[in-house]
C-alpha cells in the first residue's frame, strides 16, 4: 500500500455535519470487518461524534461486539480525571453503549511512569495485531481519528519533540507537554498511527483557521508530518476552511 501524505479535504457546513460525516465514515470502515479497530482522539473536536455514537440511529448501527477502541494519546492522569481522553470517550459514549469491556483499550495511566504505560500499551497493541512488526499491507487500525492543536501538534506529538522522529517504538512517554494541559502524556508514534485504512483529522473550531492554513500549505508541523498507509482525510467545518 502506498503511503498517503497528501490529504483529501472534506468541508462541511457546521459541527453537526462534521459529527454526522465522521460517524458515517466510522461505520463504513468497521462494518465489513470481522474484527475492527478504531483509534480515538482526545480534545474537544471529537465530542460531537462521540455523543452521536451513543444515540440512535448510530447506537443501533455500530456493531459494538466487533469493534475494538484504542486511544491515540492520553494525559497521564487517572481515567476518572476530567483531563483523561479515554475518560472523556467513556463518558460520552463507551460507557453507555453495548461495547464489551474487553474491546476497550485504555492506556494504563495508573502505571508507575508514562514510559511504563507506553511499554504496556505497545504490548497491548502488538498482542492485538498479532505481530511485533507492522506490515503496511495489513493495517492495525481501520480508522484513526486525529485532532489539530493550535501549535500544530497532533496526538501528543508536539513541535520539536524527539517523539516526532521515533521509528521503532509504537508508543512513547512524553514527560513534558508542549501546551495545556501541562501534564505528562503517552502517545502513539507516527508509524503506528499510519498503520490504518483511514486517518481522519477532525477540525471544527474557527480559532484553528490560521494553524490549519499553515498545515495545509505544507509547513512541516507535526499534524502535517502525520501520514497514512491508507486514506488521509481532513474533515473540517466551513468556518475553519482557509479562505480562497
Ligand atoms: C490531546 C489530544 C490533542 C488534541 C488537539 C486538538 O490529548 O490534547 O489528543 O492532540 O486532539 O489538541 O484539541 P481540540 O480538539 O480540543 O482543539
């Protein structure tokens, strides 16, 4: 499979349309699989999508018993902390839909350090994948959701961080976050995030217009350095789209 570094842009009217479009793409990706894997993202942009998945008609459409839910990065705080990304996904949908417990794969933020949590999550991912090496023709994920930070970061891959150049490890500890909240993080690295049939960025806040313009014009910010072994799609609302 060729590596996709050239994003396809989908512009929708508003936040509601963004959530609906993302839900449809998610369902399209997982529907035909015997066992599907979705890598979730934190931040506020996916909240509308997560709320939608907990409600009809989506709740009845998603084949919950066949989908596994991972997270692209998390803050090193307990799952019950309001800052926890997986905690947010549980509050908004995973905790109230018929997803089997064993299909939910949180990062072990109760481990003794972010590095230890990263090691454990890498083990979990490798166990699920069934191999220690990624084969581009056999993607780990069916869908990877991503966000865009106002400094151009994505997942917890911040500008100038050594994690950006990681080629071997699937998951790394990030001792210092590049922006708020300033808590240590654990993040998947580019090669493992790329192991997907589709990478889908969600961007919906008008405050992101300037940084999105820089990313789409090709500036080597982390979000632009993300690539996909499958499709690479940026789903954005009209009010964030760069002005023509
Ligand atoms: C995190 C995220 C991060 C997020 C962006 C965008 O843990 O903070 O995973 O990468 O996606 O910061 O966040 P918003 O959607 O809130 O703008």
